[in-house]
C-alpha cells in the first residue's frame, strides 16, 4: 500500500493564481481530511469528507474548495491564491467506527504564495 | 468549545531519562484524545488514543499517555527517551458536537540529547 499520497510536494504561486492539490489513498478509507499547518499553530481542518459525494467545512474553509467523486481521491482547490494561504497542506484519511480518529497522513505539500 | 492546549513549545531531555509532553483539554463529557508525532518533513503519525477505560494508554514506540479527568490532562510519557524520539508532538481531540472534526494543539518540540 502506498498509503496517502499528495502531489505536488512543493509549489510557488503568484497572488491570484489557482491550483489544485491532489490527494489519494489506497486504503479504502471513507473519511478524508485536509489540514493546513502554520508554524506554531498546529493543524487546522480545512475540509473533510465522510464518503464519495459528501464533503463539509472545517475550521478554516474560506478560499478553498473540495470535491470527492471517488473514495480514493480528495483534491483541494485554491482559487485566487493569497499570501495568507502560504502553508504546508496535509491530507489524511481514516476508517469509520472504532478506528475513527486514527488518521493516516500524507507527506504534505509546501505552498508559497508570492 | 472543544480544544487542546500544549503549554510547552519545547521539551529538552537527556537520553535515557523519562520524558513527559503535556496536553490539557477543554471539552465537556468524555473526550476522545489522540497523540501524533511528526518527524522533519514528514506527515503526522498516529501514536495512541484514549476513548474510555484504563486511564493509562499504551501506544507505539514505547509511548504511553495518562488520562486524568480531574486535571483535564492527557500527558504523553516514555520511561526512557531515545535520541530518535526527537520530533514534534501533537495532541488532538475529537469534536464534541461533530465527531468528524478534530482539533489539534500547537505542538511541542521534543529534543532528546545524547
């Protein structure tokens, strides 16, 4: 199993540009999450999904969009990038039931908006 | 509101000595609490969790955590630290009103010196 994979690893965007951060998992997990990690701030939940076709907002959803057309993939879309979106983005997945919360994280995407 | 706090930005300990990384929570009822570890340039890895039952929870790599309801704490411990334990540690809590949301602390950097 590859686990949770994320692409790209690094990206530099100009203000106002858009991009999609890709996330895929091969563990057949229903639950998937997007977090951003800022220095000294821990992780903040952007969006999450409990299954294909079902998504919901987390703590910091403004400026982002998601879709979940398959169990495996959960892309995060940034529209009109702003410097405040400079961060490291982590995708995670977990299974429901007794192991909910035991999240598997991808390696992250480091995004810089200039 | 549900949240966790990690009062120490950094913990320094000598190899072979016991280590403690502190976490306090703010959520009513019975919290679901988690510890994760992050090595440099990597995603987070699940260490252990508390749901119910024994207050002492054992996890990966020899780590354990003690749940203390009266002090609203969930400190991470290890009897004998290794240099390889040096990493960033995050405490997290599951949402009280939305079980699909998770709230992370700001992280504690553990430095284990030879």
